[in-house]
């Protein structure tokens, strides 16, 4: 595959030179992101017992991509480097691999756009199909194949694609194909105060198992007891969706409904019989549905966003034997606030593809130039009404003048640790987390930001305090000193009240950014948009280099 | 609707049923597990189920290894025993290191170049039938003599080649123990009186296997004898729950530092 990619690019460059335009005729862009970890064992925080801590002492993840664009023609290539990486298996795995992680070509020909290679894309909000990259979560499920889209009119576009999903430097066997149509309609009424617009769309995606995948499924199913057995299933699964965005003045309403034909899926919470015993996790065969809607209002300093969804049996993967973030074909929008402070973001609810009923209300109001406030409520249950997640979040921002800004907030969370982290015999985590942030600008170049928060909880690791000081000397330097302290610790989780200090320096010059820091980090769950990954405890030095050109 | 009609045209895949297999082949399933491993009892039950389905053709060894194998310290569920052993940890390293638990091997083979040595329990299901259908290149007989008073065990292992073969053949002999009652995290709960089976206790041969030679010839049987005194019974090391497991590997067929298993056998210390 790599030879193919390099040969292709060599051919493409020669060809372009041959046309007498040269590569300088277009625009070259790209970027490098490199994360280096130097491990320093600390058994007291469970940063030990992995190959990285015991013998390798070092890991690197790096991505270098170069894109070329000229006159409707686009091409890109990316080198992926993983040295002793724990991205793909944070529970002690160590992966080394170097190669072409992505390449693509695309060309606009009149109203037709064609693309081939590793393609990122989505239909609607992603409920039936989303091919995307999220490096911190080790997700790169690009479709290796071809795509064509055609503009029927300036406001209507149809799209179709076919290929296989990427995994590391390989591909899964199943074939994924799909098509969608998206439009834009303006309903003008000269008498109306606002313009009504609609952005309707519909899509369908089909996944066809390959023979090794079918064999893998059969090899598991044939050992099922009669009470759990699945006698037959289909090689093809179809997922279809209809969606629309309606905008009218300050209101925006998004609605989407999706259906998936019956297929074999892995349900981690259902029990499979084995003789007289039973084990958690088994294959089931069922159809799936998702209903999702969001209504937002923004005007006169007031912003309101209400979201709701109901998911049932909508795990859609290239292979049902795959677990965690592997082989995901789709994405379902998360229904909780994206928190950024260290303690308020410690517990995140991951999307439950097999069943979830959730809603979220977010209200923000800007009183005047000095005062802002926001309040958020998130509510997530499973379909049996078991409480999975609750969050109440309130925040007030006070900006007395251009030099000073205060943020004060309080978060209340209830978090089902068994469902989200698979931890056994543990109660739901219940937290109260007040926090405060103060920003002072000494002058146009220098500013200091001080952050303090406390998480009071009797569950998991117990209560935490967190403090951070960030000094920014624009345009180049930034220094962060922080500490997270397990002041009221749970003796079942840790033997002492651990400190998790970090000290990091950032240097930015143009689009180049460097960082170097000594970091101790407690284990936890890292999420982006409700897709989560276990992040093990860390002790050591981290260095990063990132640039775009 | 068109899709629905189209979908109806498709021929459904019929899940095959497990077939009876009559074979002299005895396969070895090694389970790298731990008392703190939430999902490990699932693999253990899967292996027990296979041993039941293919009665006499499946031998299992459960190695409790770092760090999920370390004793439970939670109040009320503290482990009585530490099942981890240096040999178990070393063997796991030899097979490519810790990649998450439960992890199992079938005959110490790599069935797919993409896969690791240590597989999920469901991965072995795809290969066990073909392994059981293969003709064994050796047959292993175990004969145990146990003195209950002195707790001395004398084990004689006879290896009978069934076909001419060349390689680097090794004999591995160890003791496993069933029915050890101790704590285990089982899916969503701590279980205080979980029954641990096939627990690896000690090697009688070397971990790397005792050298048998480079050629197997039918009629030229090989024999090895081992003597071992069982430690005093203290809730475990119950002689009637102990088994001798023997298996032959070919080190010339290796991907890491262990050879593929040609045949395995198991016999209770006390019949």
C-alpha cells in the first residue's frame, strides 16, 4: 500500500512537471504534530507495570502531512510514526509502526468532484456514517476508497462513496458504501421579519461483511447455548437517515431520525449463558433507531440550546467482534457539556451506542459588558431508566475592566462508573466542584491566569484540589505550573494523598509551537464529543512539537 | 422501501452448529488471567465450556500474571493466595508481553499474521476445530505415582511419535490445581468464594522445556521422569485437586521465544 502511495505521488509530481506548470504552480500546505513521552516510573500513582515504564522508557507519536492544491486538484499524503505507543492499547500495550497513514487525491471537474484514497466524511450529524480522525483517542477511521459528489443545482448535491475502513496501516475487510443528498431551501416572504431556511438531507450506508468477518462471527455464535443462539443473519446491514436544519431568525432547529436494519451486534451489558454460568457481553440481533433533535435560540445576549436523543441498538461497526473505539462506522452526538477545567472535566459520559435516553439544556445570558452567566443541565439514562449521568453546571463571568476578569462556577455531577469505566462494585460518583479563575493583564504582552478548584466526592479516588498559574508573555512564551492534590483520598484506591504536579513551558513562534513539561497525571477518561478513551496514569516528561505551513 | 425489497433478496447466513469431533489430538489453551481482571472469568468459563464440549481433547492452564493477577486488597475480599508466579510472568513476556486480559493462546501458535500471540477468548474459537481435526504427531502418556504420606509425586511421561518429523522438540511438564476457592472480580461484582481452576502452580520441567531432540521417529518412544514433593496443604496444594500437564513443543516453529505445541496431555495426581 505504501509503495502504491509513493509511486502514485511520484507519478503525480512528474506528470505535473510535464505539463509545464511545476509544483510551484499550486499551493503546498501541511503540518507536523509530534508528541514525545519520557516515562519515569511511579508505582504510587500506578504509573508502572507497562513496557514503557519498565524497559522502553520512551514513546513517540507523530504525524506529518503535506497537501497540494491547484486549480481544483488536491492531493495529500501523511506519514504516521508510532514508537512504543500506548495510544492504541493504554492498558499496557506498546505499538510500533511507521508508514503512510493517509493519502488522497481529489479533482473538481465542473459540477463533479471526485476523490480517492483515505477519505474523511460524514452524513448528517454522523449518526449513520462518520469517517474522521481524532488523534488523542486513537481514532482514524478514514474510508479507503473513492467518492464522487455532484452539484445538481447550486443548492442540491448528491454524493456517493465506496471502500473499506482503515485501521492503523491496514484495513478492515467489510465493504462500506453509501450515498446522500443535501439541499438548501430559502423560503422568502417579503412581509416576514426573518427568512426561513431549510437544509434537508437524507442518506443511506450499507456495510457488507467479508468472509473472514463472517467466519469470526460464526465461530463465536456456534458455541452459544440454544437460549442465546442466533440462527441466521444477513451479510448486509443498511443504515438510513433523514435530517433537516430549519433556521428562522434567532431560532435553529435540527432534527434527525435514523434506522438500521437488523444485524448482529455486541451488547456489553447483556449476559450470555455458558453451561450453568453466565458471562457479561453477548451478540444480539436487532434493528436500531436513533432520534435526535436540537433547538437553539440566540438573540439579545441570550443563548438557549436544548438537545435530546434516544438511541436503541445503534452500534454500527465494520465487524461486531471489535470493541471500544475500533471499527466504528458512525457517531452519535454527545449529550453533555464540554468542560475544560481540570476537575470539571474529570468525569465524562461516553456515548452509549446500544441504548441511551438523554437531553441537555444550556442557557447563556450576557447581562452587560461586565457580566455573563451560563447554566447547563445534562440528563442521561439508559433505556431501562437506570441513571447514567447527571450534571448541573453554573458559571458567572465578571469583567470589571479590560485588565481583569473573574470566572466563578459550580458543577454537580452524578456519574455511573460501572457503565462508563467498567469498574466493578462501585457506586455512582457524586461530585460537587466549585472553581474560580482570575485573569489579569499587566500590559498588552503579559498576563497571568490563576485557576483554583475543588472536587468534593466520597467515591472513586476521593476529593481533589487543583491549582494552576499560567504566565503568558506574548507573543512567544507561556509557562504553566499546576498541581492536583488528592487531599481527601479513598484508601481503597490509593495508599496516600498523592500530588500530581506539572510544570510546562510553551514557546510559540509563528505557526510553530513547542512545549516541554514535567507531568504527573492521574488515570482517567479522555473524551471528545462523547467518544472516550482510557488514559492511564502518567509520570514523566512530555514534549510536543506542532507546526502548520 | 426499495432498500427493504433489495434487502429481502439477500440470502441469510446460517450459523453452523458445533460438530462432534473424534480425535486423538489434545490441544493446549493457556489463559493469562488475574483475580483483579473483571472480564477474565468470562474467558475461564469459555475455556471450561470448550473442555466440556471436547471432553478429553482440551487441556487448560491458567497463569495469573502481573499486575491484574496480584492479590485483591479490598476489605472483605482480600485474597488468601497470591497466584502469580515468576514462571507465569516470564512466559507472558516470552509471548509478547502484556496486551490486556483476558489473553489466551491456543497451542502457542500465531493463526493470523496480524494477530498477537495473546488472543481474546473468542479468537481461539475459530481455530480450535481445525486444530482438533489435525493428526497428532506425538501421543503423550502420563503416569503418576503419589505417596500421600510423604506427598512425593513421581511422574513418568512417555512420548510416542506418530510420524517422522524434524525440529527442535521440547517437553514441558507442570502442575495445575483446580477448585481453589478465593476472591475474584467477576464482571460487576467481587466474589469471595470464586472457584479457580487450572491454576498454574509450578513447572516440573524447565519453563523453556526439556530437550527431546531434533527428530521424531515412530517406534522410537521417548520417556522422561520427574519427581516433586508437593508443599504442605494449606487450603491449596490439595493433592486430589492437582493435575500434571505435559506438552511437547517444536521450538523451530516459533514467532517469539516459544515453540508451537504438538500435543498435550493431562492427568490427575490422584486418580
